[in-house]
């Protein structure tokens, strides 16, 4: 394996994980059920999906290992800023096509079929891994599932765009705050992971 590739492999894996939980909720990790205990041969094993809290804990542990932070207080400060950046990235639509797919997948997982459009954006289960969408995104997805008229879609779309624009300014400030507590190596990892530009 190329030495550079082997050095960066954990960072690309981390970037993929971040993309899945809304830090850029971990599609591949979210789909991997948690083994509850060893199963005797010949018996079926019950598996359960990790909840959003467990996924956040896994992500925090993985990030902390990558960032090589030993001090709990230092990590708490860094991780709070990472979560703030991730939240703002979701609200600005920085997830791109992946974010859109997750929003609609969350809606589908919640039973969004047009029959109950509000359920489309408020469901639990695997949908919870994507993080909660902004009220403007929820409103637009609800209108889409309800086949709302063009005027309604246009109005909701404009509200979403205005909210995203306002959040872009907040995102830049949050990224600057995150950058201010990172060393150069950590900043490079955060850039590769999509947390920083």
C-alpha cells in the first residue's frame, strides 16, 4: 500500500463516518447492528441498532483518538465546537446531495408517504442518526410529500434559503472558533473530515 495512503486512510474513514452522522450520522456505522452478547452455536442472535447517543459516543471516541487528545477538559471543549460546526453544516445544507438523501431517507423511514406528511420529518429509528432537520427543511419536505402547490413550495423554498444564508455566517464563526483550539495536525484532520474548509 502507498505510504501516504496508509497514513491518510484513518482520516478518510473518519471523514466518511462524519458524513454519515451529520458531522458532514454514520451511514455505514448506523447500519451496523450492535452485538448484544455471544450467541451459542445454532441459536439466533438478537441484534439491536445503536441509538443516536451511542453513535455520538462512538464518534466522539474515534475523533478523540484521531485528534490524540488525552485531557478530558481539552476534549470537551474541542468536541463541543465540533458538534456546533456539525449542527450548522446541517442547517446550511452543507451536506450536499448526501444531506438531501438523508433528509428524504429519514422522511421515508418515518413513514412519509404523503398520507401523514408531518410524520415524514419527525420520525425516530434510523432516521434519528441524520440529526434533526431545521424547521425550514422540515416545512419544505412536508410540502413536497403533500404535493403542495407551486406558490407554497416557492415560499417555503425562499424561507429555507434565507435561513441557510443566515446560518452560513454562523458556520464560518463556529469554524473559526473550532480552529482556534486545534493544533496544526488536528486542523489538518478536521479539514480532511470536512469540518473545516
